[in-house]
C-alpha cells in the first residue's frame, strides 16, 4: 500500500492494531518510494513531524473536520507520521 491508498488507510484507523498495520505500510512505502518523500533523513522527517504537529489544527479545519488536537487518536498519530514524510 502506497501513496493515496496510504493516506486513505491512515484516515480509517480506529485502533492500535490498525496503527501497527499502518506502520508496516509506512515502512514499506519508504522502502519502495523514498525518492518521493520530501523528508528522507531523520532530521528532516522530525522537522516535518514538528511542523505538522504544530499546524494540525489548521489541517483538520481545511479537511472540514472538527477534532480536538489535544486528545490524539491512533488515526491522528498515523496521519502525523505520514504527513512528516512531506511536510515542511
């Protein structure tokens, strides 16, 4: 699972088990398509994670979702990790 399918899967996560499966998919995506990731090394990935975590309330508003970003869910954790691959 890669690309848009991975984004769709991240949006559907409801449990820790789903999140664990997502991590496997994310790792496979990096192996298969790391040339398409904006943030390829750990430092830039963590910078992306920081940026998304800082701006995630705006992300969810732009997506038309009302979420409490102070009460993180497994879905939100997955979306944060996925966004960190490209977020600047």
